[in-house]
């Protein structure tokens, strides 16, 4: 019996897609390689992490009873677009945002990637501040878009230069990205300056993405504005990691009131998220419902440790910085003729001290210091750096 092979010809539309090659994510690779070796981890950028027990007690739960009740929780996909409690809690972090304008994601790292990969095409140009989280310029570069860098400088307190931004923006600018509060410098863009950035974005009809993962805990307890409060095409990214002290939940979000962007991002989300974890959603909802208690706790840590860091900088010969006014990180310059990667490798090997090299943010001659954890550990780590400077 013969087998016959029939080939049916049809018109097939083939779409040629450029292979996406992306640069090494310098700061994340650094943390992956060296964080576990640290005795004094001053590379950490989250405010002192909460335990599940501490979180439940802040929410008024008996931890033993709550954890016992979890045994009957079905580990299904849960709410595909986030539970009503979660979305209500996130929308409450903004002035005029409805729950349906909230898109839960796998951390802020998932949120940033989803926004950029959704909105940017190879024919676009976009503007990113530097220094900032590397996603904001390396992802669009990998897509093939033209990335125009707006350099932040100490001379301008690491705030965007408005006149320079005007020169960079044109009719083909699809997206402007800023990071507020800034990582790694700890700068905070005053509202009046952000309004000027908004007007530039509006003049070229560009989206304005603001990575706001360090937003929320102000020194005076007041509300910290968001880009979505100010601009109809503003997009905010946030997470439970930094100011909520809950990085282990891997819960982030995108918020925008722009309907077109919202719909486009939801279409993209089906390909890379489906839903966030049931337990992550549950615990994040508790934290959001009790944000005032968590923020009060974290405000005390930030104020105390910011002063410890500032005193150390002022008392230590051979280092200088612009004092951070928000967030959990500072960019500290050192007066030694040694590349920041080499310096940081020696510190981890000789002193057990982890900083993040400034070169991971394209800022040489400096290190990023995270300062928002245990005060005693912070002081010990800074003292180890003083030892190193004196010995060398």
C-alpha cells in the first residue's frame, strides 16, 4: 500500500520580526552575583522588609488564625485582572483613579517592561532620563527605537533640565520616561517642574511614563503627587516592594487614565502575565488597606537613616553627595582613582560590604547606597567603608 503525501498550497502571510537582543541588566546582574555574599548589605533598596506576622498584625488579624485559614484557599488563577480589594487599594494611592484604570503586574519590573514593549516600535524615538533603572533605555534600544538620553547632573540636583528636554522632544517622540523619586540619586521632581515636563510631552503628544516605585512615604506625611494626577497621557508604575516593604509578594501595577494605552496594555498582558498570584493579591490587599500604619513605620526608618547617612558623609573625608530628599537610595561619590566595579568587588571581598557600582547606572566614580533598613547595620556598613578608605 502506497502512502501519498498531498501538499496543499495556501497564501501564508509571513511577518518578519527583528530578533530582540538586549544588554545585560547591570544592576540586577550585580545583585545576583554578589548579594548572597554580603555581611553588610547596603545594596538593598527596600525599606526594612515586613514579616507576614507583622503585616497581619498591622491589618488587625490574629496571625495564627489567619494562617490556619489559608489551608482551604484554592491556588487557582484567581481574579485575572486583580481582586476588587487590590484594585481599590491601589486606586486609593492616587487622587482621581478608578479601580478599572489599574492593571496588576508581576512587580514593577513587569510593569515597566509591559508599558515600553506595548507602546514603543522601532520607528519611534523616546526620551529617558539617566541615571535611572536600566529597563527604561535598554528595552527600547533592543526594540530598535531611537533612545535619547536626558542626563541628570549633580549641578542641577539631579532634576531634569527643561531646556534640554525641549531640544530632545519632537513630533516622532512616542514616550518620555522619568523616575520619581529617582533611583539611584534620591532626587524628587517638584510639582512645578513636573508640570513643565507634562507640557513638553503634551506639545508632541507623547506618553509620559513615571516609574514611581519609591513614591508614597514623604518626610512630612503629606501626599506625594503622581504623574497621572497631572497629565491625561501619564502612566504610573508602582509596586509593593520598596515603600510597602513587601518585595517578596512580586506585586506591581500600571495606572493610567488614557483609555487607548489602557486597552493596548491589557492586550499585551494576556501574553506575559495572565494573572498575579492569589496569595500575593491577598496579602497586598491587606497592606494597601493599612497603608497609613505601614507608611508611618517606614517614615521613621527613612528619616532616622537619612540622617545617619548624611552625618557619615559630612564626617568622612573623601566622599561627597547631594543629600537624597525622597526614596531609599543615594549616589555617593568617592575621591579614589579606582573604577566603581573594582571598588565594589574589593569591598565585598575584603569587608563583606555590598554597595552597587555607580557604573551600573552609567555613573562612574560613585556608588549607590541603600539606607532604608536596620539602622545598626547601616552604621556598621558605613564604618566598614570608612575603614577601607583609610586603609587605601
